[in-house]
C-alpha cells in the first residue's frame, strides 16, 4: 500500500496550542507569527511545513480530528457559471 502525505496534529493543553505539521516536523524551519494567535512554520525555501494556533482550549477527550477529501471541482462549480 502506498503512503500519502503525512499530516500530524498535536494538541498541547499545557500551553493551549494546536499544531499541525505537513511532512517532517524535525526539518529545519523558521517560525513566523502571523497574528497574536497564529504561527506559520516554513522551510528554507518558503514552503509551509505547518502552523500553530495559540489559545486553543478543549476539555480532555474533546479534540477530534476529521479529514475530508473533497472532489476536484472547476471554478464554475464553486462560483457559478459566469455566463448565466
């Protein structure tokens, strides 16, 4: 069986943060604070490796992760027919 892209989700209740990594979190990266509650991690080429959401709180057992894969759509499927 082929392995797809790995997505790792980490909830740390000790600091109220939710971190999502795309690929290898051990890779060298730079963290940039985008908002008071959002940090984006990028590699040396500028590719996004993940993000961290601060001030995220949940009671024990209340963090559920659901992954949805949407079908490929054309812009007119989302925006409507520009001619119509």
